[in-house]
C-alpha cells in the first residue's frame, strides 16, 4: 500500500468515526428522559414554610409552589436514589438546564441536592448551613419544588432535591 493510499484510508476512517460520534450525540439529545423507578414523593408543601421563613428573615418575597419545579425535583431525587449517587450531573452529557427545562422549568433556575437527612427540617437546615445552597434559597426565584426518594436496594437512604424556578406561580 502506498503512503498516499494509507493517508486516504486513515482520513476516511477518521471522517467515519467523527460522523458516527456526531450521529450518536444528536440521537442522545432527542431521546426521552430516562425513567427511574425509585419510590419518591413531593415534599414541597412541608419545605415551603421553612424556605419562606428564611426568605422573610432576609427581606425577600415568598416563593410559591411550582408544579414544574416539583416535577423536576422529583425526577432528580428518583434518579439519584435509583443510581445510588448524589450528584447534579450523572453521566456523559448531563445538562442541568436541559434536564429542568424538560419538566417545564424556565431558566434561570437552581438546584439543591442532599442525601441522608431523614426529615424536611433536617435537609432544609443542612442547606441553610451550606453557603452555596443558602445562596440558591435566597436567590431571585419565584417557584419551588422539593422531593424525596428512597430506593429499597440502598437501605432506603433518602435522596433530596430542591428546584428553585423563575416560573410565575
């Protein structure tokens, strides 16, 4: 094989690989959200008075219950519990904005997550004592959703998610 034909073969292989990667990435962007089966439930009504008391202490307006933020929080809590991993980003190409927008949350938005706290009081208190999480709760948001999920295969360890939204409520 000549040097020129070897270069042509390598370039063709590289082009094919690049096209295959691009096609794979494009197909990932259009897929439906993954379904996670960990049992979860909405905790927004229990968390809202705690968060609004914090906001009132800081001269900020109260948040309202946002159904889209509730859906986004439940999705994230169930996802973490199912995968037994507390993380905002799970897997290649994970994108917070795209994930919450899929639930109808308008940006800007923020997310607080936690694992291990047994009650709403305990998790909100943990977020209050974490500077970045506190900053989120005191941000320029209007809506709130909070969820808890536990997976029996991980000894029912609680996974929490709070989504703060800019949706009108």
